[in-house]
C-alpha cells in the first residue's frame, strides 16, 4: 500500500513518467481522463460532479460544498470568501500542504507543471454545470495560490477578496485538521489503471519500479543500514498513519520478516464509495516491496492476496 499521505509524490512522479513518454500532451491526456472518470464520476459520492448533482441550492453551492470537504481532509491553510448572492468565491490558498510536501523534498524534483492539473481537472467538470474556475499559480514556489469560482457569463467585477457583511468566510488553518485525504487512494489507482490500459501491463511495473527506487531512496538506505527491523518499523508506521494498525500483524525472527494484513483499508474505503480497485492495485504491494527487497539484498515472497486485500508476504535474506 502506498499511503494517501504520500500520494502527492506518486502523482508528481507519474506526471514526469508520462512526460518522458509523450511530452506534456501525454500528461494532459491523463488529466482529461482523470477529470472525466474521477472528478466527474457521478457514482462516487465524494466527487465534484456528485456534490454538484446532489446540491438543492444549485451548481455553485454544490461546488463550494465539495471544496469544504476536500480542503479539510487535505489540512489546507486557506481562506475562502463566498458571495452567494453574486455566486462567486475567492480563494487564497495561503499554504497548500500537498505542494508544500513536494517543495520540501530534497531527493526528487516536482514535475515542472505539477499544479497545472488543478485547473484542468476541475474546470473540465465545472464548465458542464455552467461554472468557471480561474487560478493564479504565480506563487506556487511558496505552496501558495489564488482561485476564483463564478457562474459562466457573470464574472464578478471589483475585488472579490474584500470581506463585508454580505459574504460568508471560511478561514481554515492547517493545524485545525489532519492531513488524511483517503480519496487520494482512488486517484493513485486510477493512475495505475490508466498507465496499464494505455501503455500495457509491463509499463505499470516499470513506473512503480522507477517510483519506488526514486521516492523511497531514503527508506531503502535506512533498511540497507539497519536491516529488516527498519523495514518492519516502516510498514508499521505506514498503517499507523492510515489509522489501520489493527489489520496489520508483523513478526520478525531468524527466518525473516512476515507481514499479514487482515484486509486492505484502501479497498474497504473504495467499496464504501461504490468503487472497485483496478487489477493493478495489487502492484502497490507486489512490485513495491519486491523492488525494496531486491535493493536491500532480501528476497520478497507473496503468499496470497485476497479480493479484499487480505495478504501475507515475507522477506528473508538471499541465500
């Protein structure tokens, strides 16, 4: 499992991977696919399209409710100024934790147009409901941006950031919430599915191999230095972060490290949203840990992997 708290580097690395295959146009094609089949998926109650479809107050209110939910789970530092009479919303993302995470990484570079995905995937859905979405990314190096949401044909005049008695203000601090946006699991799986269906099964393995070696380089170095105890600690910390420690069982002895997972918290979450994991989701376990094991001089074996993600795997020293 790749934690939803580490989805952003996966996202960025996937953009770079696509760019290496077909340039920025290949990245755009994925963004269009993600918008249509993820952000615009009406069967998923957490999607933007679903929030809008369910809104009794109209598309603008539905879109606003979507971001109230999403920004909370991403623990953003943001102020949003709503003018429901004029149906416009000015947003100042004072600090985006996702972009901030990328900016802080020392061993991998963010995709040069990483933040470009926001405007593409959201505007593509919003325009179907008569809404416009404009973004200002001039300060993304500081993990900061501005956006404006309004009804098409009624772009507000004047300064929409001015607060008065006619407007509603949402002032959210990062420390108010926990960064745990489980919907990122769905998008990560969509990336693997898109990769496999567009380029072939082997390319999914190629991407995850490259991603694992690049992004998890510090963890691999730690395991190389400290052995299986460091791998055990890493996996346990992963499930603690995901608030799913109860499904994880580890045993470290002279035979190696054995890991048993009763069921996948990710697949369970997907099912709660009427979603099914792709056939490639297993590779977040099989390929990822195989690559880590080989880099550290261990042998990885997968004993079983059930439909609900219940699995057992083992690491031991190569003979």
